[in-house]
C-alpha cells in the first residue's frame, strides 16, 4: 500500500510535497503540490472509486491548461475600483488551483471547487503559502451533475473539457452558474473534445469566442492552446 486511500470519495495523499514558484508578469504565485502524484494511481482506494464513478486523481498533476488559464487570468484587465467588494470567481475542477491562485494575486475573491476534497486541501496550503487573506478565498466540493442555485460573475476552468462526455457538463455549469454580464474563461491545449464546446455553450444561450493562447511550462517548454471566452448578456 502507498499510504494513500480514498474513503468516502476523498483521496489521501501522504507522500512527498513540493513548492514551486510561478511568475505572471509582476505577480508571483507559490504552488504546493504532491511530489509523487503517480503513487495515487497504485492505491486500492482510488481503484475502488474509479470502479464506482470512473474517478481518476487528475487533480494531483499540473496540466497544460492550468498554465494557459493562469496566464490569461493574469493578463486580464479586471476592475480595480472595488477593493472593499472584489469580484468573485468560481474555479471549477480546480485541481491544484493555479488559475484561481493567479486570480487571488490579481485581487479577485475566489471559490475553488473540485470533486475531491484532497485537491482542495492542497489549494488551502497554497493559499497559506502565498499569505492570501483567509476571507478572500474558500473551497467547496462541487459535482457538476448536481448544481446549486448560485451565480458568479467569473467562472474559471482549466482543462475541464478533456473528454467529450465532459463538454455538456461544463456547458451546463456555465449556463446555470454564470451571472448576467459575467465572464467564463475555459482553457484547453487543443483537445479534440473541445471542438464541440462552443456549439454546446451557444445551445444554452451563451456567447463563446475562441482565442489562441500560449504559455511557458516550468520546464521551459512552450505550450499552445485555446481560451474560450464565454459571456452572458
């Protein structure tokens, strides 16, 4: 046994942990993450959860879409005249939360959401590592198949449409939870499943524009992909 287990649909990672620093223009973000995420793939509890609900511990890895979205968030011109009432963003399928952490660094308020509590535990560790004020962020479990009656002016999602079956679910989240006048930023590193995403969003009454995006991974490799800008009038 690796020392991790999935109990009550929550993985337990007890392996080595690392901290990496990212620079987005003048902003710096420190990210706490598993040092050996592959060990989760060998865990019997994870295997059991996969049999129950097709679960995989993807949260433990930093995917290309996270770099793309964090960079887009850092470049966005967010309103700067609301210090006492910052705009609130919801990051869906946040994983390690790099994009949401970049949003916090930009002055936004952020709710991080994922399907596995373990990912949110790492997000909280990263927020503490960056010394972000506790009242500016929160974490929550969110099942895209059971959406709450809530609205957000900003919704962020990094690499959340990596399979065709997820495209309508992400479109449903945006249709249900994006506030009027709101902005959704969904990133992808050119995955085939994304080809259906703009149409799925438009079918739900939202606008969608695809923009090319580039980023640099921590190993120096250039990344390319798409940022989908989703808006509701």
